[in-house]
């Protein structure tokens, strides 16, 4: 049974930093494409950043230059380093593990962690 558990969210002032973590279990972490999504109140869930099993990264325009996604296969952990945070980054951030290239059912989500950017 695949489980993803996020942590690291919280309240931070504009311009501040946070590092989110997502620990996976019940899965061969290395073969999954991993990503961070976020959902703000009243808005659709959107991709923030993704990283393939091979380490290729992609970012939403809003995240480029401020956020960095990384993964530690040995620790089965996905990270999102967020710098220069803005109030519009306020959202629930979700970790996603995607292996749908093998089976459409292999698409897993964490429970989310709240990030609030406010003075």
C-alpha cells in the first residue's frame, strides 16, 4: 500500500523560506515520477514542480527561480525548497507519485500540508 506523507508547511512571512518533505512508503520510490502540486482556496489544483525518476526537473512559471525540487531515493523522500515566498504561494501543497505509464491506477497523493505566506 503506497503512502505519501508531507510535512514542513506552516506560516511564513513574505520573502521567507520553507522546505517541504514527502516521505513515501510501500513503493519502489526510484521508479516513480514525483511532483508537488498546490491548491489555493477557490482554485484548481496546479502543478508546482516535478522530477522524474531520472532526475529531470520541470517547474511552473510561478515557481521558476524561487523553488527547487529534489529527491533522495535512499530516504524515499521528495523535497521542495521554497524561497522568496509570496502571499500568492499560500495553498495546500500535495505530493504526487506517478507511475501511470505502467498502469493508470498507479497515481498516488499525500494528504497535503498547508503553506501560509502572510505578514
